[in-house]
């Protein structure tokens, strides 16, 4: 029986929705309401708790104020403020996701952009696909619903072929932020490095997780301006360099999972050196 006055143990959180936001004051209210409309009934039907983690990435407009006003009567809405951001700018989408994942409590983590181009109504379907296909991550694919010009489409094809050649990445739309993944993936991603959010599916696959892809809605931006995007020429060479950097990190990554053993458990099993993974360096 709990001690009198002791706060009740909070229910485990099934789903955390994480969205980085930089100067999205014009979209903040609609974003929160759309996430609530899509996720609250879905989780209520399952009898599961959920939360929305909005990450304010150095906004210089009213984004944080509007999110905090909404959080006043929405206990499931949490606002995370990035600190030590460059003056007048955000730390970037990768860093914002890194902060949001570590603040999140859910066993599943869904991500989306704060600009309303991703539709939160797609998230329940992604969760169903995750379970049905016994996958670890479901990645959204906007390519069938985008109306890009010829130059942008050509750039996407070239970029996809280079990723496939260098990383073995077969995901069609790795730049789509709408996805659902298991918590262990989110916490293992090296998102402290700029641009790494574009390689989330490839990194998850390299770690041995099962990643599947599904078409999702893509909507035009109706408020604010693109914050994290770059032009084709600006991202082509950095993107190629990033591919090689990701391959370098993937080949040198080692699992750090561990457990404490005690004398009462008997001798711990020690794997002989010959049982080390093939190709592992020492």
C-alpha cells in the first residue's frame, strides 16, 4: 500500500510524438490540435498513455509561448527548449530530435515536422504496420504525393542512388520526417552530428533493425518558411560526404549493451574470442 501523500506511479507511456520546431508560431496551434485529434482517440481505444514532445529549437518568434499556452490544459503536451543554440538560429533538426528522444518516455516514438506538411493522421496506420510486419521502424514515403519540379526530382534520384551505392540504403524517401520506431533505435542514433537525421533509416538498418517503408500524405506548407532545408547544389556535396561519414561510423560502431553480474549468480559465461562477430575489429 502506498505511503499517504506519496504521488501515484505514472502509467507507462506507449507513444511519444516528437516534433522539432524553429519559428513555427503560425503552425504551432494547428499542429497540437491535429496531433491530439489523431492520437488521443487511437491511444484511448487501446487504453494506452501518450505524449507529444514539442522541441523549440531556438525560435525567435512566439513558437514557445504558443506551445506553453496550449500545454497549460494539456498534460500530455511537453515543451522542450533547446539551449546553447547559435544566436538567432536553431541547433538543427538532428540535434532537436536528439533532445526530444531523450526527453520522451514512450516505448514507441513517432516523429514528424512541425510545419504541417506531415499529416499526424498517418501515425496510427504506421503503428499498425509496425506490429503487423514485426518491424522495428516504419518510414514514411512522400514521393508519390509530392509535386516537385524536374530539377528536384532528378536530385532526389541521384541522391538515392548514391546512398544505395555507399550505404546499401534502399529507403526511397529517407528525408521524410514522418516515421514510427522503437525507443531503443531512437536512443542509439548518433544525432549529435549535423545532418544525421537524413540517415535515420539507414543507421537503423545498419544496426540490424528491420525497417519498412509506406506511402504517407504530403501537404503544402501554408504558414512560415522552410527552416532546415537547403537547395540542390548546397546539399549535393555535403550529402555525399555525409554518406561516407555514416558508412565510416557504421563499420566502427560497437554495441554497448551490458548487465551487472554478481557472485550469487555463479560464473558469468565468457564468450571465446573465436565467437566474435565476423569482420569485427579488435
